[in-house]
């Protein structure tokens, strides 16, 4: 029988056990709640001398970061080295472990900045890890770029009691037919932590990392070294990373089978929890290099081969570059790099070299103490070639800026097209200095800069052997985020071509020398234009949103030294040759936006011009004319044309002509001619055309010429007839008709002015004719001294040049029959071109005219029908 005292003891123990059980249960619930574990199930519990086994364990955790589901099979928790403090079981083994993590849905709340555990937190976390953990089959389902991706492999974790803060982790991941083996060794306490990490692919070591974090009075010091001496399995690494980081339809070019990477760093971090912000504000040293023996595909840069190295120093988050070196070959360049260049200028590859060099002598203030002196070399290969050499002073910290010195750029290309223009045999050499920062660009072209083209060809223009020379030409630009906002180019320049071919100009060389000013809104050219024919003009060109404006002032031409206009203008009349006098003029052209044809104004002045037109000599020619052409009309104003003398075989002049001509621009030969004044002195008389207007749309035009006071004495002096003389003044009307068939006069009239005049025809041949023919004797005797009171004639001139005169004479010879009245009707015919030609064939005539006359007479005789 249990005593009362013993019973109380048993009841007390049971009550204590009940209280402990309740406390444990509620503590367990609080532990699950604290770790956000919503579900924890296990099945198939086994208890043995070696430990506790679970056939299956399921755990589900949910917190603000997301949800985690963990499923373990054949879990064994060993009794060996069991502890009553976490992690309790020191040896854990699992046949299979499946982990699935799903991040929480994104919201508009700003995520807190990511932080890493400090050394104390890291040491505390290591204390929770068992001495050994072996997972024979590990599966982890995690979010990736394509949605969800799965990691498969095995994991082994080991610690020893002798070094409880040292951890060794072996993780083997299976990717397709290849194995990625990660080996990590972590050792740390509250004052220091060291990590050694190695990666091998199919047994081939690829990279190693040594990272050390230590506390110091100034804060944590992080140092490390990354080394990848032989990335022979880069293809496998790229394929594995692409699966996790790229969308399903995005693929990187295949990586080569060789590369070398290395980096070392030592950073002084600020005190406090490790974060990305504290890492950015660190101080220390960084040295990194890469060697790519084979072309390596890099997004945005094409395929890159070569070596690259950089060293930098950080001070409180501001980093200064201390070394920069590169020797890179770039192939398969991105299309966006070349989009602004004509296809023929696209390089097949680029070779970039960057090396340290001596500092530039003069630097702006922002570069004087904070620059990295570099020698830059950039060359291209392909049909077109580029070679850039320059010395660069680059700021070693933001804000970025660069000073360019001793720059030389050479470009050559067999040919390419820009719009409607075709260029052939391009060679350019530019010597320059410059400055570039985040807001502005400045380039100064120095002496020796030139551009050469074998040919420049457009729709209506062809230039051969084109050259452009400049010195002190300056380019300034403002840019933002790589986009040019404003720019301007100004300075002296020289443009030249050995041969310019254009429909309105004769082929020859041209040269322009002056100043150039250009911007996004405007282009200005001002300088002297000259041709091989010694034609010179001062030219000003402006192009803006208002259109194109061109002004040219012709330098006065002294024709005694030659006629540059005749040697320049393709439409210069072939039979017109000036050999004396002066010419000056100016022209302007205006082309408004959206118009296909320009407005043109031309003023031309001539003084004392002398020369030859066809078979006529011209002397003392003064002229002032103005031409205006707009979108609809052509207007020619002949303010004055005076000529001292024109001699087509007989002297004509002085002469004066004033008038205007207006026509539609599209039909310049069918306009309206207005004559204000037209007159010419002819053999002592005056030939006039009354003011009037003529519509040239009509095929034939008639000009009523009025003859006043022609002196018969001067006429007979010129007329090549032996013994013919006389006196008197002749007036008349000569309707001159000009049409497609040529020049004609029909039913013209001549009449001697009262009181008449005198005719003398004393020729031995005429006298012999009278003696042999009694019927002609009275005529021949009367004409030896015939005093006429009436002389009238009808005038007809045909297109072949034959002049027919039906002359009626009324008068007397005082020596015949006491001066009785005698009347004559005489028909005269004369070949005027032949007559004028015979008058010109003298020793005094110009040799050019003599040759032209002889050639014309030969052609005329050859065309005349031969008598049988």
C-alpha cells in the first residue's frame, strides 16, 4: 500500500511532467511560428542505436520573401556527438532532398537594400551547421529568366570539432552530360572569415576564388583574388548560365574554348552591416586583367580577342583609374555601330591598342591632376581601311573628360555611295587635337589635314582628282547621353578639282579658297573661286531653313590677256571672240525650301569690247544687261548696248540698242521682245527700228527698218565697181523678215532725197560696150555724168543672199542733146554674201575672218549646182 507521502510525491512528479510537456508543446508552436513554418509533417519514424530515421519529412515555410517547400526522404539523424544545443544532431544524411522556392508577388513597395551578414552573424550561422551533412540526391526548383529552372546534383558538408568554425562544402551539379563541381572552404569567427572556392567542369579546374574579410578599427577589410588560368570549359559554363539568365528565345553566340581571367582587390569598408551601398563607398585597390586567345562573343561588341587590364584606386567610394591597357581584335561588329556609315565603309574588323604613355604638356584644369596618359591606336581591315593614332589624357575618375593630342586619322576606300553621289578612291589624312567630356566636344584640325577623291560623281556633275586642304578648322559640339544637341564647324579651307564636268561648263580645273562655317541650322561659305581659264569670282553661299542663297562677284576680266568666259562656258558662241576690253558682273541664286528650281539674277557689264563675231569685226562695244529668272518667267533687260563699229565687209556704226525680253521659264525661246531704241549708222546714213514689240511665238517676225540719209558717195566708195561714183542721199523702208527659212526683204523701197544727185560711171569696158552696140551707146554716154532728180528702187532680198533692185532713174546729162530729160529702168542683182566676202579678202582684214570667209566661199561653191 502506497503511503500518503509517497502518493503526494507521485502526484507532484506527474504534475511536473504535465507542466513540462505543456511548456514544450507551446514552445514548439512558438518556434514554428517564429520561423514562419506553416506545415511540418513526417512519416516512418525509426529509432535505432545509431540515430533517428524518418522515411519522409515535409516542411513548408511562408514569409514576406516568398514560400519554401522542402521534401526529404530517408533522413537519418545520427546519435553520434548529439548535443543539447543547436544544431543538436551533428551528423545528418539524406537520400533525397527536394527544395522549391517561390518568391512573393511583386508590389509597389520599395524593397530594402540587400545586406550581407557581418562577421558575428556569420560566426553565429556557422554554429548552427552540423559537423557533416550528406545529400545523395539534391533537387532545387528556383525562379530563372525562363520561369522555373531546376538544379540537380549532390551535396556534402563537413566540419570538425577541432576547427568548429571551418566548413568544407562539396556541391556537384549535373547539367546535361556535364558535371559542375563546386568546392568551398569557409573558415571564420567574429573577427575574420576566409573563403576559398573552386569550380571544375568534368574534372577540369576552371576558376578559383580566395576571399578574406577581417575586422579592423576602421571597419571591415575585404581582400581577395579571382583566378581563371584556363577556361577550357567556357562553353559549358556559358550554356549553364544562359539557361538561368536568358529568355528561352535568346541565345548567346558560342563561347570559345580558351580564356584567362584574374583579379585582385583589397577594400576598406565602412563599419556596420555589409551592403551594396557600403561596398560602393569603399576605399582600396583593384587590379583585373583578361586574356582571350580565341575570339570571345561579347553582347554589344561582337567577337573580341586579345588582352585587357585595368588597375584602380578607391577613396571613400570615388574610384581613380591608375592603369589601363588593351590589345583587342574586334570582329563581327554590331550593326548599330555601323548604321550611320555607308556599307562600303563597314570594316571587317577593328584592332584597338591602349598603352600607357608620357603625359601631355598642357592640360585643362579638370585634367591637370586627375588624368591617365594613354596612347591609342585603332586600325581596321576590309575594303576600306582606317588608322587612328592619338595620345589621350583621360580623367581617372568621374566626371569623365579626355584631352586628345597629336591625333592622326587616315582613311582610305576604293569607293562608296552617299545618296545620289558616288565617290571613288577616297584618301583622307586628318591631324587634330581635341577635348571631350560629358557635355561637349572640340576638335581642331591642324596643318597637313587633307582629303583626296579620285572621282566625285552626281546626277549632273562629275569631279576628278578632288582635294580638300585645311588648317585651324574647328569643330565644337554639345551632346547629352551620347546624342549631339548642337554643333558648329568653322575655319579656313581649300577645295580643288583637276577637272570639273558639267553640261553648262567646259571641262577644266577649279579651286575654291576661303572660310567655312557650318552648324545644324546653317552653312556659310565665303571665298575666292577660280578656274584654270583664269576666271575668278568672290563667292558667298548660305544654306539654312530658309533655303539656299548664292552670290558671286566676277573679278574684272581684261580680255587683252584672254577670254576666260569663252574658255569656261560651254554655250559661249563658237564664232564670238573678244580680244580687248573689260568685263565685270555679279550673279545671285536663291532656292527656297521645297522648290525644284532656283531664282537667278545676273548683271553683266562690258566696256570697250573688241573682237570678231563670225566674219565681222567688232570694236568699241559697251553693254549693260540684267537677267532675272524666277519660278515662272525669264526677264532680260538690255539697259544699253553701244558699239562703235561692226564691219561685216562694210563699216556699220556707231550703233545703239535698248530693249527687254520676257518669256515663260519653260519656253525661253517663245517670249515677248520689246525694243525701246535701235539704230545704227550706215554709210553716212542712219538705219532705225521704231520702238515696238514682237511675239516670238510666231514663227516669222517682221522688223520694219527705216533708212535715212544713206550717202551714195560712201556707198560707191565701198562698192567694188571700176569708175562708179556719185552723190546724193537715200531714204527708204526695208521690211526685214526673220523666220525658219532665214532672212528676207520683200517689197522694200528706196528713194533719193530731193533735189536728187549725180551718177558717174566712167569705165573703159562700158565705153567699149557702147561702141560695139549702138543701142547701148546713149546709155553709156548718159551715165558718164548723169544728174538725177529721181532715184527710186524696189528692194528684194531672198534667203540665199541675192539682192534684187528694180531702179528707176529720171534726170539728164548736160553734155547730151542739150541736157534733155532721160529716164532709165535698171534691174540690178547682187550676191550680197559674196560681195561682202570679196570686200573682206584684203590684206587689212583679220586673218581669222579671212579664213572663215574662204571656208564659207568653198562651202557655198561646193553646194552650188554646176552648169553643164
